[in-house]
């Protein structure tokens, strides 16, 4: 009886594994279609352990077990505008879009 139970459990696990592999492949293909150059899946717990001061996956998705990590190409000038937003004129654009009421128009 224990032998049969183990075989049934293995069959269920194999089906779940196949579903997970298919989902992972679909996510990878989608990421590539968006131009992602780096793609990976990691343990949410490992992320939490490695980066305790960063926002935790569970903050966004309760009981998250995995996270998807992507890397996108960008121009070196992008770093400068992130570090110094005034270089991109973002502050001026925002001020121009906010009306006298203080509401974004």
C-alpha cells in the first residue's frame, strides 16, 4: 500500500513539475519578447535573507515563494538622470503639469 501511495504522489509531483517548467518557459519567452537581456527566477526567502533592508516580496504578494529578476539594457545617460533628475528636466515638467490647485493636470 505504501508503494502505491508513493507512485501516485510521484505522478502528481511530475505533473506539477511539468506545469512549472512550461510556465517558466512561457515567462522566459515573454521576457525575451520585451527585450530583457537577463532573466532569472529566485527564491523569495533567499532574497529576503540576502537583502533584509530592501522591500520584501511578501509586501507585494502575500506568501510569495519565488521572484522574477530581469535586466534591461539602458544608456549610460540614464544613470545620470536617475541620480540627478534635474538633468532630465523632470522637475520642470512636473511643475508645469501641476495646476494652481496642486492637482496634476
